[in-house]
C-alpha cells in the first residue's frame, strides 16, 4: 500500500503567500487542489510570460480589428470608423529607422491598438504625460504625424520630468516628417499642467515612478514639494479632469502590470466609477494592458 501525506491547506496557503511576497506568482493566484500530479505549484493567475507572447503574435492586426468592432458595437465610434493598416507598417519602419532610446514595454499589438484609437477618435488636442524618449508619443500621435498622416491635430503635447529623455524625444521627432506640431515639455507634469489649457480630447497616461523609486522616496522621508510620488496617474487625472469635455478619452498604460497593481488600484476605481466616466474599457491584450476611459 502506498500512502501520500499532504501538508495542511493552511501550510500550502502559507507557502503560496511566500511566493506572492517574493513576486514569483501573481497576488491573486490560488492553489489548484484538483490539479493532477499531487502537490505542486499549479496555481491559476495572470501569467506575464503568456501575456507578453500574446502581445506579439501574427494575429496583431485581427486583434485590433476586433477591438475596433467592440468600440463600434458599444457606440463609442461611428460604424464607418477605420484606420490605415498600411500606414501602421510604414510608421513602424520609420520609427525603427529614426527613433533611438532605451527599451520600451509597448508590444506590437499595443502599438497598433494605440494608433487605431487615435485614428478613430481623431482628437484635435493630444496630451501624453510621461512621454519618455517619445516612442509612446509617436504611436499615440501616429495618425497625425509622418508622411502618411491621416489628419492634422491642433496640439500634440508630451511632458516628462526627465530632461535627458525629453532631449532624446526632441531629436527623434526632428527626424520625422510633418511632426512640427509636437511640443515637448521637460518638467514635472504636476507643475506643467497648470499651463495646459483645455479642451483636451485625448489624454495618455504613462507618468509614473518605478516601485523601487517610490520605495526609495518613501524611505528617505523627504517630502516632494509637489506632493506624493505614488498614485501619480490619479493625481494627474484629477488635475485635468475639468479640462476634459464630455466624450473625451483618457488612456492609461500598465493597468494589468501586476508590479504596478498597488499604484493603479485607486486610479482604476476612479475611472470605473460611472460618476466620473461613462465607460471604461480594459484592453487585456498583453502583459501591460491599456485602460481606455470615456468621459
Ligand atoms: C517608465 S516611463 C513609461 C515607459 C513606457 N511604459 C514604455 O514602455 O516606453 C514613465 C515615465 O514617466 C516619467 N515621469 C515620472 N514622474 C513624472 C512626473 N511627475 N511628471 C512627468 N513625467 C514623469 C518618467 O520620467 C518616465 O519617463
């Protein structure tokens, strides 16, 4: 006779908690008691490796077509709304040749999704907070810059507190055709926003500190004169909320990045509250994700 002894459920839960604490599995992971193979860490959770791959498949274009269908079905864009698929390919080649900067987490599917969203929204006033070295802004503003631009926007503004990155962004946009409307501001967005007038019909949030930067700032005990460094998305959104006309779109990157979960939770609760936005859509297309909120 063969016997198998299993530790208690409590012990299993403690072991799993340790894995969560060390960032090895998702905070929402749960042990699957019915998994074949006995005691092992078969847990159900949001897997970043899988989601990373999901953002990099040959079905990129079809995934974005389905996202566009959803927007039409829900009445957020006209049924005739569309975007230039060939322009995405040439824009991608243009950026690959001309843009220089550090690693970026935007997956190809996310790039196309962003390009499609701006194409179908056709905002006149675009604002990105945390525009880094310009790559994310180049996708956000893609349909209004470059040789194949679909339309001319009135304002395309990118703000980042990192002056070196803004310098790189300026150099990058100088190499692109028909990108003269792009205005880059090297300043803390919390201060710069005081000078940005409404209306803002499409805002893109990328401005946040890494967890280790937040922890270091909090540990140092030094007060940032502009306020807390964590929860920046919500701080910035509240600052400009009154400048968003009805129907304005706000998108926030990394809503599904589990390392940013604590940072994003209050933001997501705010935008998913009907009192603030009529609709909020989570695009679960890669490891980072994108939240599009419609005022
Ligand atoms: C990590 S980057 C975003 C990168 C993007 N996810 C990508 O993959 O390319 C976040 C940016 O926010 C900027 N940032 C942080 N706090 C800011 C603030 N208070 N005002 C403006 N920019 C800020 C940082 O300088 C940084 O360039």
